[in-house]
C-alpha cells in the first residue's frame, strides 16, 4: 500500500512494515511516496525497529544507500574551502548546494564581519556560485555550517591587535544624536564617542560641539567586541596632554632648581677662596 505518509512493504507473508516518508531519502525529508514507488514494486529496505507489543515494524529505504552526510564528512574537513551554488535564500541565511545533493547553511552572521543589520541578503541571487569555509560538519544532525567572512581575517581583530588602549586615532563623525557620535576611523572600523567623553565641561547635547563631517582626534579607551566598535574619548586625550605637560613642567623646574643650586654652591666656594687668599 502507498499513503501520503509512507510505503507499506510486505517483508514476509502476512508481515508488513512501514517506510515512513522521512526514511525514504537522505536529502528530502518529505518526498511524495506516490512518486517514489508503485504497488507491486520490489524495494530493498533495512529493519530499523520492531515493536512486538504494538505489532509494528519500522523500515528504511535510505539506510540501504550511501549516506551523503557521512561521505561528506570523510571527504572534507572543518576549515576547508569549498564552492557551491545558492539553492535558496531565507531571512536567516543562504543554503548552498554541496557534493552528494546535500545543503550547507551560511548563517547571516557568517556572511560578513559587519553587523547583521548591515548585511544585505538581496545582494545574493539563487543559482550564483559562491566560495565558503566549512565551519562545522554534523552527519548525525545532517547539518553543515559554512562561512563567507572566514575567507578573510577579521579586520576588527586586526585593528585591536595593532591599536591598544591609550593610542590616539583620527576619525570623522558619520552619525550623531543627542548622546553619542559614531566615528569612522577607517574603511572597516567605527568608533563610538559618548557625550561623557567629549569634554571636561558638562555638555547637555553632543550636537552643540560636534556635527556630521567633523574630524576629531581621540584616545582609545576600550573595545566593544559585541557591537564591533572602538570606545573613544576626547576628554581622556585632553587630560593626558595636561598631565604630560604638567609633568614636563615639573621636570624642567626641578632641573632648573638643581642647576641654580649647583651654581650658587660653586659661587660661594669661589667667594670663600678669594677671602681666604
């Protein structure tokens, strides 16, 4: 018999088992059983389960065929680069057709190093071939995770390695509201300047001292890895410059006093020498 949910197969006179639709094909979990076989066909099946109490036998057709997920895990490793064709595009990512008729998912978070809000899935088209890196292979769950952004090094991580806290950087204001200004430091890196870090004076609205297009110079005071932004401070830069200037002034004063004291000491010795003579 053939139903919408599977095939009933006679494995011995008077004994039947069910091949559920999910056990027919490795790559299609919901095939049409009426298109798979017709009554009277001989099929090879594997016994998956025997429930004597309920008098039920579960059978599988796909288990008699090579498992493409297992084959893929044998032929490829995590971190391998692979090419595939876009089969479908969803709100959460892109499905790529791979060897063996299986799919791999490029989640939206693995498309670009930019934040997910800035990623435009509309830039991708079905049927286009893309290159990706294999992130995970899970044959049991029939899942393969891929990534496009991993083809290149993370520019934010590189920036953090090359620019430590306390370094002075330049940038341009690209977005601004009452309390924050977004600063473009370079092509891939943005910084955040909070109103509390603008000046030593009390400012009510950051827009009274800055506007879009302004160029600023600020110190790096931290990194927001989650939002991929550099925390900036103009106030800390001014305080650092004032402190360095004060320390330099004190050093100059100390040197001047030391020289004066030495000069007075030598002068007094010469005067005493003359008097004795």
